[in-house]
C-alpha cells in the first residue's frame, strides 16, 4: 500500500489523490442527500445532494465527477429505504455530473448557472421518466397515462433543482476565494 501511495498513480495512470477526492465527494453526496430529507407529496423526498453532485462535477471533471455524483446519492437512497430508486439515481445523478462537467469545461467559469441548470433539467426529466416506467411496470396502464400521472413529481423536483443550482453556484463562488481550492482545483 505504501508503494502505491508513493507513486501517486496506479498502473493505468489513475491518480490516487483524484480517486480519494472522488470517494470523498461520493461520501459528501450521500451525507448531503441524507442530512435533510423533505418528503414530497409523491412519495420521494427533496434533499441537498444535488449541491454535492454539481460541485463534484466542476471540481473533479466528467469521469470522476460522474462516478462520485452517481454513487453517493444512490447509496443514500439505499440507506434511506428507497432501494427501488438506486439504479435510477445512479444513472441520473452520474449523467447530471457528466453533463455539468462537460458544459463547464466548454463554457468556463462564467457558465456555472447554465451548467447547473442543464444538469438539473436532466434530473427532473430523468425522474419523471423513471416514475412513469415504475408505474407502467407495476400495472399502472398505458405508458402515456403513466407519464401524465408521474408528472405530479415534477414540481417537487423543480424545487430541488432550483435549490441545487443556487446552492452549488454560491458554494463554488465562495470556494473560488480560497487559495487552497484555487491551487488544488485551478479550473474552478
């Protein structure tokens, strides 16, 4: 183990620091998702996890950000008793982080809000479609009817999206003031 840490990279060129940082962001995403869960009328819950997903995407990039962004909130769903949502959360939150990181790389530092809004739009649409699939597979009728019924979850997901955009953008702007963060994550 000591030899691996001394080299600072694995055989495939994977940085130990980046892998550890991604693990920390996954844990942060799990904790942020679980620390405050506001039940929504449709059976799910609103949470702070999107803030960690977006921040991790901007700091870690598309690959590590997507891994951390998907794993952390998916673990929170599993630990919170929402196991049926684990696959959807893993895919949706990873895609959110991937899109946010790619857009951030393309748009630069001034594109934080647009990157976050695009990622959150993906989240709202992803959960809407997943809820419709759940209803359809559980005998809820035609998929078009299930889409209409699952639209009831869109307002609470929009509230979470607005909070995620706001909180992650404000947190990123505050972190830019830190010399350590600027040194460690110059792209932020």
